[in-house]
């Protein structure tokens, strides 16, 4: 069994086994429904053969001496059978729907957690719309399998089997005629299902492209409008959407063809039964009631087949969805804690890189080449260098978002692989160049850094980040909603809230990746004064291109082409007249 099939087994059988009791109840209701369906024509058989033909005394009814009472009892039995049949069908549908909803709920939870554990390279190479489609549309398609397809197929197969048993008992020769039409139906279903599955797979892929295209354009609406590219983007969207429409039409055509073929075979089989059955009745081989039962069964025996034909569409959608979900689940998480990982103790803040090298999968060149340096507790250190030199890669390695291909990264003389990821990251705060805010209140965004933070702690962090001054001007204050991706705030306001979120953690290590790039000069100076105040017992590593900010830093690391080419204080590096000097003078 290959890896993909193992994942399929975990997705399907694992979920089904978890709810085996619910499946057992649904299938018990299915058995009851089938038994009641098999009984449907029998009251009419007795009415035709014994009541209407006057042969009531040939059978041992309790009220056989009064044909009117027998007629009433048989008529009431029709109502009783219908009520019981409806009751079994109702509970079967309820339990099946409940089962499907629970499975989809659990699967979405598993998928969401798994998405968060996947490496950065996966998210960088994947389209957000495609991921959303797999998390929503594909998981919803599985509900059709679990709540409809599997239970319904079980019911219909059981019904077909029961009908054939009764039909063979009544007249095996006539049953053979019906049985001969089955290979035609099965062949049609198999051929159509294969073609339909390919079409649905392509349709779902195109739906993912539509979602991805929509998400990309909507997230860049200001740019689209600023460049007056509405018509251009609409044309691009229409091309992708047209392919989805064509695949949908093709799938509908195949489904209709399958259903109509089943109906034609049904009509053919029914006509044969009426003809041959009537001839048997005329020569006395069968009673009119037997013919009635046979015709009723024949008309109903093809309904399950037609239902299965329709279910093949849902089933094909579901199988494609399972394959797409399996592609995600079989992707290994990026960083996994070792079996012996421990919770990190309280850090002093010493950072050490020892002969660290790293290369991204999409690059032919190493991002870092055998670099080594040490940052002591409480130091304020700057990483400077040209774009693409490897500065942000160093920050990712400290957070264990990626792991070195060789060498080691340690904190307080312990390899960070020794710690669990969560305990490591709990003592490190990060402020990114492009602030990330959630569509909730300002207080919630700041409190994201410490989930149990009090209102006073949130306000204190905002004051440190020079954010309290503008927050207090809003009518709703800290309850102000920031909008999607912080769209209701300016770039500088977003950055200050992002900084407050980092400061509220009171981290041992603070990583700042161009954190003040969007701020005006006054706010930038205020933030750096705040950083100086809270620097005690904290190691600060700042990635910046602003050379004037680093003049008073304790230590400066100059990175170029993945290597530490210079390090020291500002004056020392200026005297070297090397790379740092060139970068500094270029900004004069």
C-alpha cells in the first residue's frame, strides 16, 4: 500500500470507525426501510387474488369469514407499512446527516491544524484560494459521501438483493429476464463514472483557480483601482471562470446521459415483465397478484439503480475531494519536535550561530554560508547588508521556522532543537516588516501576544510602542475594529500595534525585521526610546537598512551574500572603510 492509499485509509476508514455506533444505527434503519419496502405490494396481492376474486376462504385469515373486514385490515396495513417505512427513512436520514456533519467538522479541524504545521515553502508555493477550496468545498463534498452515498448505496444494494430473492421465489424464469438487463446498467455506470471522475477532478481544480484569482484581486483592490485595471482583471477572471463553467456543463451532460440510459433500460425491463408475466397469468402459471407484485418490484428494482447512477456523481465528487485532501495530509510538517524535546527554561538571551549553512529549495545558491557569531544577553544588535544577503533567513532560523542544513543555532548554550517549538517561540517576539493584523479589535490584536493579558497590560504595551496616542483618538478606543489585514489603519499605525503585540510578551529575545520602516521620524525615535527603556534583560536583534539607526547599537553584523563579512561597533566598522562604510555613506 503506497503512502497516498494509507492517507486515504486514515481519512475515510479512520473517521468511519470513530462513529461506528452511529453507522450501525443508520444501517439498522436502512434494513427496516428495506423490509417495509418489500412489503409494499403484498397487501394489494392479497386484495387482488383473494378478496376481489372471491378466494378469501383459501387462506387462513383471522377474519376470513368476512371479506369486508379483511379488505379494511389490508387497506390499513398499507397505511401502517407507509408509516413505518417513513419512520425508518427519517431516522436513517437524520443519523446519516449527523454522521456526515461530525466527520466534516473533525476533518476540517485536522486540516486546519495540519495547514499551520506545514513548512513555509509549502505556503509560499500554494495559492490561498486553492487552500480555502480544499478546506471548505472539498470537505463539504465528503459530507455527501458519508451522509448520502455510503448509506444510500448500502440501502439500495440491500433492496435490490431482497427484491431478487422474493422474485426468484415467485417466478425464477421471469427473474432471469430482469437479471439479464443488469450487465448493461453496470457497464454504463462504470464507463460513465470513469469519465465523470476525470471531469469532476478538472472542474475542482478550476474552482480552486477561481478562488485563488478572486482572493488575489480582492486583496489588491487599491492597486487595481489605482491603475484602472478593473476591466483587465475582469477579463482574466472570466477566462478562468469560463473553464470552470465548461467542465461543469460537461459533468452535467455525463450525469444526464447516465440517468437517461438507466431509465431506458428500466422501461425495456418493465415491458418484458408485463408481456411475459401476462402470458404466464393467462395460462395459469401465475396469479394476477403475483404479476402485480412482480411489476411493482420491477418498477422499484430499477429505482435503486437509477439512484446509484445519480450517487455516482456525488461519489465521484467525493473521491476527487478525498484525493485532494490526501495531497495535503501526506505533506510532512516542516518542523517537528524530537521525541526528547523539553520545555525551554527562562532564557537569559545569549544567541549563538555555529557554522550555520542554509539553502532554499527554489534557489541554486546558499542563503547562508557557514556563518558563526555570538550575541550576548541584553545586547542590542543590528543586522545590516544589501537586500537578499540572508538577514531574514537568520531570523527564521532563530524562530525554527526553518532549520539549518548544517551547523547549529543555540540559546544559552543549548541547541534550540532541544526545546519544543511552542516553548521556544513563547520567549521570542517578532515584529515583521509588513505588519499582520487580524480583522478584530485593536485590543485583541495587541493581546494576541499574550492571550491572558489584562486591559492595563494591553494599554502599557501600546504606550511603549507609541500607539496609545492615536488609539485614544478613536471613538471606540481599544475596541476599534481594524478591518481585514488592518485596512482601516495607516501603515504606521499598523506597525505600532504590531510592535505593541510583541512587547506585551515581555520576551527574552526581540526580533525586529525592518519594524520601523513604515513610521515617520518622530514615531520612529519614540519607538527606539521605548526599546532602550525595555532593553534591560532582553536581547534585541534588529534587521534594518536604515544605517543611521544602528550608530548606537552594541554590536553590528554586516551580512553579504550569506556571510558575515564584518562585525563590531559603528566607529570600528567605519574605520575599516569596507562594506559597512559603503552602505553608510550611500545613505548620506
